[in-house]
C-alpha cells in the first residue's frame, strides 16, 4: 500500500488497541478497529499513541507498527482506563510530554467504570447487535475474567436489557465508560489542542453506533442511550469549538467481520438473519472503519465538523435490501497482511 502521508508528523491518540487470543487462532494477538486504525495512521506518517486498559495490547500495537510499517515514526504505549478521568488526563499529558502536541484523538474507549479492574464485570456483546471489534484476553491473575469483547467506544453489558429489567448499576456503569469516558477524552484533548499553533488545531473522532440512529428490537437500553448521548454531545462540542480550529465528528460503524461474531453466527440461518439488513450484502472490515477515521483525522475533511459519519454498508438508509450477491469483495485488513 502506498501511503500519502496525510498525517505526517501529527500526534494521534487511539484508545482500545485490543488484545486478542481467539481459541481458533492463537497467533492473533491484536484484532479490530483500534489496531487497524493505528497501523493506517502510522502508514500515513503519524506518531501514534497506543492506549489500552491492557498493557500487553498497547505494547503489542507499538511493536506491530515498528514491524509492519516501514519508516514509521515513533509510537508510544500508554495504559488507560477510560472509566477513570485522571487516567484519561494522564494519557493526554503523556502524549504531549512525549511529542510536544496533540492533533487527533480517536475514542474506542474501554474501561472498568471506576469499579477497580475489568475483573469486576463481564462485558459481552454476543447479542443480535454484532460486535464491531473484539477484546479477548486470556485469564490471568491480573485479569481473571472470561473471554469477552467490547463494542466500539465502550461496553454493552449482558444485563443491559429493556427499561423494565435493566438495573441502575448497569445503566451507571455503561454511562461512565461509554459517555463519561468520551467526554473526558474530549475535555483534555481540547485543552491540549488549543495550544497548537496555526488555524487547524485538531480533530476529535468519537465512536458511536448505528443503533443510536435507528431502532432495534434487541433491548439494550443503556448502551443505545449512551451512544445517542455521544452523538448529541459531539455535535454541541463541534459547534462550540468550530472557530478555534478544532473539529469533532461521530463515526458510526456497522457490523464487522470478526472471528468472534463469525463463531457466534455459526449457521447460514444466523448469518442471513443479520445479512438481510445490510444492503451491500456483507459484513464490514476493520480497515474500512480505519480509512473512514483517517479521512476524518486528516485535512481531507477540513470543512467537515459535527457530522454523524456512517460506515455501515447502507443499513441506516435501508427499507428493503436488494437481491443478488455482493458485487465488491472486501479489502484486506493491514494487520492480516503478510
């Protein structure tokens, strides 16, 4: 792939790089949108700050940047729990201390919701709303919880149900990570970006979900509400800071091809139940989300702020899907290339 260096020398924080040790593929150490975006940004000349709640994931992402991206600029691994404000503040401070500025932050937050460690709760998105990237961590004394996965910027708790069944603690936990974590990221990123010289001071990309834009019969009241709140918050921040040269946009992914999702959709009937809603006739790939994030991070989108950037295969616009096979083969993820 020929890079155009659209982020040459810029400092970009990407949260949730993910550790993946899928049973069917033990060699897969990292997986998903966060890692894919880190590699794409590095290819485009960025200093990437790889931030994750798991140190192994952050360090592995930096290692992959060094080995897979020729002439890559220096990257930094940072441990952060997006459910804790001080850790997000420290993450931004470390990026600025290391590289002198902050230009981009992309929030795929993961955190404990201030409840200690991820061992305190089990996050699982094996529901009818497919996961967009995975976090599969082997059990260890530090992280003694079963394999789980996180949905784009935050969590979807297995006890997140409809309004009559969802407990307040589940609501609060979900809001802390999915909404407060994004708010804190914006807060400290804006403080840092204001100090950048020149007219264009930075781009903030907050990850929401297509479920915040349309109704779904699978109950997940706290998750859906948190994503809707991210959309509204980002739009307001975009207006407030537009004349400071700071752009904010929402990225709304559709369902992606992941090993965990495919193991869950283990029959043709299960796959078709989801596929029938996707006009393009296939699940998305992490590289497609990463390229969308690159566009929003770069000057290619210099006149775009306050948008809900939908990368969902047309789900948001569809009433009846077309007949026939998909016409375009999906691209290969950078992390999966030899």
